C-alpha cells in the first residue's frame, strides 16, 4: 500500500494497481501533450506552406519550382564551361615572374645589373638581362618555350628561372 499526502494534509492510500494506473494516466497525459505540440507545429508549417492556395495553385508552385531547378542546372553547366574557358585562358597569361639582382662589374659596386623572367602557365615567355657599365648598358632578351631557351642562359638567368618556378635548361 502506498501513501501520498496532499497539500491540505489529507492522506491518500493507494494500492499497487491504483498507483500503476495513476502513473499510466500521467504518462498518457504527457504523451498527449507532446503529440498536441507536434500537431500544432505541423499545422503551422502546413498553413505557411499553403498560404491560402488551392490544390491547383499548389501544382503551379511545384511546376515553377521544377522549372527553376531546370534553369539552375543549365546555369551550373554554363558556369562550368565558362570556368574551363577562363582556366585555359589563364595558362596563356603572365603568371611566373622573378628577378635576380647581381653585380656584373665589381669595379662599379652594388648589384645594379639584373635578370628578369616573365612567363605564362606553360613556361612560355622571355628572359631579360641587363648589364650596367660605366659607359653603356646592355640589355639581352632570350625567348622561352616550354621552359627552355634556344640560347645559353647565364647563372643569374637560371637563378631567376628557378625563382619563377621554371625548370633549368
């Protein structure tokens, strides 16, 4: 036998069966409360989804969503193609640049001569070298094709190519 005191001081004696039934009723009440809350959430979502639409209007909405999906798929395909074109164009753009300063004529002092490499993504471009002297300045240009020049490269030009990430001759 179970005993339970109410707030007014009146005691209620419950048998095991009555206590079990009371717990079952309280459990069912809690479950009903949870179901009611979930039902309210679902009906609110349904009400917002429908927004006063009839079945025919809902079909139009779904068809519009389908058309938008098809348009999105076409747009994605177009953007992928454009991205590939841009990537291919980038290979022909100037991407690899490096400069090495050096002292070609020690009697002049300072590193006033330099070698510059300008190349695209395919290692095509040019190597420019300058040698500054007292009486004159000389500029040399050597073409690059696939990272190689048909002309011999100086040590400074090779260091500039390595700095630009281009393999040596």
